[in-house]
């Protein structure tokens, strides 16, 4: 049942240390190695000082590339683990029945995820069905924010259940499944790489499971961070191209460009407005 922790760091050492300490506390009986991938921000020594193994890159080559490097290192270990836990620097584990959580990861399971809470304790959406082009456009237009503002909350499963995809802020991957499915697609610089992998696992006959008996706190919001819209929607288009073909992806790209231009007219936040204009021009 041994597990390696893999954390990709980009200028977030303070938060990342909290994530690592929480894993050491909650996963103490099964935690094997802690591997930090330092993506060119000069913080490697911060992690070596607290006993982490560090893979250091001179530049940021993207989240998927970094995760693949970390899991490759895990697989080369003389004491190999059965699982790896990927955790964001801005997330941390809460105490709970984590050993039982890991017991659900039988050979047919590719990935498992816990409940994800906001800083205020509100449960966040962290399981998803396969992305649909229409929903991606509506996401750009802010439909989720509107729905939340009028008080409609998306319900989450309250029991262990099989799901299509899991949010990547904290996800446990079976290394047995990884060997059969392959690594993350490095054409996803950031965003949607875990969605693509979960769908590939499902296509290969594996299951992905969500178990809300354990939980993490994720400091990041559920919206796309301001300024990263272009990166996010480029990855969404790439995912649709893989799942539905290039013609469907091009249709989505055109619709996203139109939607971004329209939304930018009504956007008051200057940074997000600029990002939407870039989506409209460069996607």
C-alpha cells in the first residue's frame, strides 16, 4: 500500500511545505518518498532542507512534463510504491481514514480522489463527466459563477462512487495502471492533463473513484485564475481534439474566440479583460 508523494512547485514553497507536512501526518504509515519537482524558481534547497527528494529544472516545462519526471523517478526506486499521490502546493490533507481510502484502490482502479473543500469548509466540485464543447463555452462566459450567485449548488456524491474524471488538486494514481495507460500528455502545458489521463484510463477498462470519507483543503478557487484563461482554454481545445477530432476542436476554438470577445466587453477586472482579449485573438 506504500505511496510516494509528488508535488510540482512553481514559486510556492511556503504553501508547498504545508502540503508536505500534512501528508507526513496523515499518510505516516504508508508514505514512502516525497518527490518535489522544482520548475525553475530557485526554491530547491527549501525542500531539501526538510528531507524531500528534488528534481530541479532550469525552466518551467509545464505541469504534465514535471509530473511525468516525478513518476519516472518513483518507478526507478529500489523500494517501489504501489501508488503516487499528486498534490497541489496550495492544498493540504485533513486527518481522516486515509488507509481505508487507499484500500479502495484495487487493481481495476486507476485513480482515486478525496473530497475537496474550500478554505471556508464548503465542498468544491471535484468530479466531472467528459467535457462537452458547449459546457466549455459556457464556462468561459461565466455560467458557473452565475449559477452560484443565484444560490444553486452542484451536488457531490456522499458515498464512495465511480466517476469519469477527478480534479488534479489531489489525486492518487495506481502505478500499475500508469504503466499500462502511459504518462500524462505533455502537450497539456497546464490544465486538463489529469482529465485526459482519467478518460484514457476509463477507455482502457479501468475505474476512477471518488471517496468523500477523506478530504483536503484547496486554497485555489474553482474558477480559472485570472490571467491564465488562454492556457486553460488551449488545453480544453486540445482535449476536445483528442476526444472528438480536429474539426470539432476547431469549431470549439471559433466559438471560444467569439465568446471571449463578447465577454471582454462587459468585464471590469482589467487583468481578466486583457486575458479574454488574448483568448479572442490568440486561441
